C-alpha cells in the first residue's frame, strides 16, 4: 500500500528529501510524474487516466505535506522500510488502508518510474 501523511503533520519537511521517488510534496504545491524521474511521454495513473508526465497536477493537500500515491513505492526496491516514516518526528507517515498493494505492484511502479 502507498504511504500517506496524516493531518498530524507539522510541516517540518524531514520526509521530502528522503523519498527515492520524489513522491512527497509540500502542501499546496502542484506535482508531476516527471518530477525527479527520467520518465518521458505519458503515464497511466491508478485511476486509469493517462497524463503527460510533465503535466502539473493539483495538490493532494493544501495544508500539509502529502505523498502522491501514483509515485509511492513504500521504498520497495530501495530500502528496507519507508524512509518517510523512518524520519518523521511525529509518526504521521503511515500505510494508507485505501491503497493496499503487493510488493510486485510496488516493484512494477518503481520500474516504471525509474526506467
């Protein structure tokens, strides 16, 4: 499952530089699949829509840091545990119960993001 940041976030920013997928953004900041990756062309999001990888998407949160589920791999293929959760001083980086995903799906996403 993807990791999510709860509303207990204190906006310290410790998580953002730890993400190997550049999936973490400050509240209110638009995101794109291509941020921090070498992906080109189009990309199919988890909702089935196809987007240009450079197209800016609406922020998931305006108030606190957030994780883009379409870019989160729980650090599978990079680290033993999600690095955002490991560095969070208030333990607000938690598994998203609405996005249960197998290790195989997370690895496939990693491969798509890191050609």
